[in-house]
C-alpha cells in the first residue's frame, strides 16, 4: 500500500511528465490501430476471392503472431532506427494479425444462402460486399479490433526500448533503478488502460452485435 501511495504521490507531483508519457502511449497505440485497420480491412477484401493470396497472407500474419512483442520492436531498430515512428510501425505489425484474420474469416464465412439470394436479386459483387458481407461480418471485424487494441496497449509498454516513449518509460526506469514505486507509475495506468479498453469494447460489442451473435 505504501508503494501505491508513493506512485500516486509522484503522479500528483509531476503531472506534466506523466501526461506527456500518457499522451505518447495513447498516440502510439491509436496510430498503430488506425494503420492496421487501413491495411488489414482492404487486404481482407482483396484476398477474399483469391484463395492462393489468402493462404499466403494468412500464413504470413500467423507467423507474425508467433513473434514476441519485444522481438518485433527489436527488428524495427536496425531498419527504421529509434523513436516514435519505428514504435508505431512495430505496433502496427502487432495489431495486423487479429484485424486481418477476423475480417477475412468474417467476410468469407457469410451465410451462402444470403449471398445466393443477393445474387438472384441482381446485385453486383460490390453491392453484395457493401450490403451483405460487411454488415454480416461486422461482429467478427469488431472482435478483431478489440483483440488488437488490448494487445497494442500492452505491447506499447516495450516501446521505450527503441526510444518510443510512453508509460513504459516509467517501468524501464523503475526496473533500472530498482524503484518499485516508479515502476507502478507506469504499470498501473497501463493495466487500467488495457482493462478499460477490453471492458468498453466488450460492452460496445454486446450492445451493437449481441442479438446478432445470439441468433
């Protein structure tokens, strides 16, 4: 309890430094999720009707899933150097697998009867995608976003190792200096962000897609 009080006291006494780290953490995470969505969703549509491309893309991102977060960050260092942008690129790679795989599987596994009925009504492939596949695949896509968001918020903890900053700075300083209270300054907000994101996105998923999942 004493360590917790010391951590909260430090935050109250150094709000500018804490807010700057929090902003960097949220910026990295938000940018990575945005880039992963911008890459993963169109790619899922592109490979939807190309089985060979789909196999290559899915196997590639599944391979990325096996890499530890720190390994991805370390790989970025000799390629892009250190700083905020290399961290964002590494976190985008971390976020891409759940977003791409969930989007592809959701679009692929739409009920064939719905596709057949839409085709019989004279809809084009583009209309079927917009009006049938995407709405029916939305729960799977949202689940991918939810998983990716939590993974990225946690993975951003390691960004300080390549100069990305964020709340992980406090953890790195705390470990280096054997200062447990400083470590908690970073660890507690990161845990709260991850748990809060999981809860809020889970709640949104139940509100928007609960009936559809039950059906």
